């Protein structure tokens, strides 16, 4: 085991201060565990760009609008730690809810303009929970860089704005979505798809990428058996969320990628 | 001039990192300027307890519910800097609005239970603005201790909760209210009282301290010519807010102090 595990935030803080005194750069990958190739790509990027890499694992209750989704969220901690060790992660932070929410979530961060659209419109309170926990984690990490997947496109942009607004010393770095061979964006929730739905799920990315318009993509996805929460284009990106077999999937593609 | 002035946050950040590397402790006194003996007492306490002391001056627009109050807020910068220099303050931070609000206040911090009472009930949005700017400033300061006056009693307690909720490395220290000879709590707004109202204003503290009940204090203050926003007792403290001659005053006393 080359990884040092911290479940006590004050011990981590002391370790980070020692690193700052040495001038050691730190990359940070916040996760909710159930790690997959997407997370591994973030850890590898962090290791390339920093002296040390910290990964946190915390399934954050405040960002779940659906209690079933929270209850069913996978928590394979032993596998996660083995994967992080294999990737030579330097530090793993395993905070618990009492440590991260001493206030019982009385204090929260919100964004007033862009957090109410797309995911925010379909998941009430979701981004308040995300922004609140990310600010706590970034504050603890005191990292030079933090890595977020582009798969959560709206989250990435809101977190980038958060770091700027609260003058954090951390640069927010977006990393490309990692996909299965058939194009499905890798997600912890994919393992909840039954085999038929798993096969069908690849249509989501194919349709986002190939349809001429967002509305056309939404109609094609409905015809293919998905329930569409939204498909929308902005200046450079098409973002979408669908449900199939009780599992919610999100994805996005650059608009130039349409065929 | 022994004081180093920072109007560039990144230069301050570099100086603080150098201090952290040396193991130098830092005390922080966030202010809105118009400094008086109350602020001086915070600076002195900080100098006693820390290797270095940082004072920030920023009149925070987001915490003003009344545009007239913001417009009339005194900004005697030269006097403030002379006073801080005389007190041998090590560092002064003079951020501007663009530096502290690159997001245009899209991102904000709120507290869901205790911020809507007392001051919060009478000044809509006030504590969102306070908590947001204080989190930014504490995040920049990376101080060991930060000093707040007990005069802003509810603010002190909300800021203490904020530091705990966001896992800040900074201990929040409340300091006793400094009073004029006649008992009036010193405040930047006192200089806006005309001589008659200034004399009458001393009744506020006397009545808070002497009345048997909060309601009795409120009635006595109304009789004395104040407009009472509230007077309330909790377990250990009587807090009140009144208006006289267009100036709003707040104060609080320990309940044991009643005569």
C-alpha cells in the first residue's frame, strides 16, 4: 500500500501544511467513490501535473434529490482503495458526514443564474448540494489543481465559477469524458442498467452526436425508448439527460462533433 | 509607515504563503473602514495573540439592504490607514469590488435557520451578503484567528458557524463591545447622529441593561423617542435594534448585567 488514508480532517490539514512548506504541488480529485475508468483518467492527469495527488471519497447526501438514488448509490470502498493504490495515489481522504456537515447543512452555497437550468431544473437543490460540498472539499484540500470530468458539463462550469467567486487558490481542470467501446459515457450508475437497457444506452451518445438539432435528438431518443428530461444546445455544446429502466443518464458532446 | 498595503489579492496570497512556510501565525480583522476604538481593540487583541496582523477594509455592497446606508457609509481611507499604521498593523488588504465579486454576486452563502431572525428579519439579504464576503475574506486571509466584535452579536455567531461549516482553519474570536463614556456602543454610524440624538442614544444601552424584560425595554425605548425594530432575550443575551434621527443602532448586553 503506497497510499496514505486520512479519515481525520485535522491530520490531513497538517499533512497539507507540511506539503505547502516544502513547496509541493497538489492535485485533487473529489469523487463519490464507485471508481471507474473516468476517475482513473482524472487521477492519471493529476499525477502528471502535480507532485502529489489527493482523492476524496464521499457520497454527498445534500446533492441527491432522489432518496432512492442515494440509497442505491454503490459504495465499494475496498475496490476503490485497491484501484487508487494501483494508480499510486498519494493520499485518500475519507471524511464522514459529521465531519463535512457539522452544521447539519444549515450553511449552503447557491448560484443564482445558471444553476436552475438543465440538471438544476430537473433536480431541485442538486447544485446547492454540489457547490456546498465542493467548496468544503476544495477548502480542505488547498490544492493547486482540481480535476472534474466533462461528463458533468454543467457541474464543471458551476464549479469553475465557484472557485473564481470564492477566490480559491485552486485551478479547476476539466477532463474529457471516458466512454465504453460503444460510446456510452462511463458512469457509476451504468452498472444498474439491465443487459437490454445497457445495450440500448449506447444510442444516447450516438443520437446526441448525430442529430441535426437538439429537438430532433430528443424525438429520436423518445422513439428509441428513452424518457428525455432535456436535450439542449448552447453555443458550443449539446447537453442531454435521459432515463431508461429507472436509471438516469447524462451526457454532452461538442457541437462540432455532429456528423 | 510600517504597514504593508496590498490592493492586489495575488500579492497578498504570495505573502501569506511565505508566512505559512515560515510558520508565522496570522490574526485577521475584517472591517468596512471608518475605524474607531472598537476596531482598535480588535487589532490590539490580534497583535497580542499572533505573530502578524492583517486588517482588511472593504465596504461590502451585498450586505446593505438600504442603498442610502451604503451611499452614506463613511470612507475616510487616509485616516484609517494612519490609525492602522499607528497601531503597528503589519498588513492591510484593500480589495475592490471587482476582485471580491468576479461573479457579480451570482454565488452566495446563506444560512437556513438563524439568519432570518433579529437583524435578518429587518434587513432582507443582509446576512447572505455578510456570510458571502466573510467567507471570501477568510479564504484569502488563511489566518489562524479572526476577530469580530460582540456588538454585532448575531453576526458573530453566524460567522462562527460559517467557519465551522466550511472547515476553515481560522478560529473566530469575539471581542467585547467598546463603549463611549455614557455607554453608547461605538459604531461608525454614530457620527451621523445630530447632537441631540447623540445624547439621547445613550438611553439605548442603559435601557437594555436595566429593564426587567425585553418587552419592557422596548416600551421604554419607544417612550424615549426611539423607533424599536426589536428587543429580544435569548438564554444569555438581550439584543436590540432601534432607529433615531434616521440612524439605526444595534446593541446587546449579557442578561446577567441587568440591574
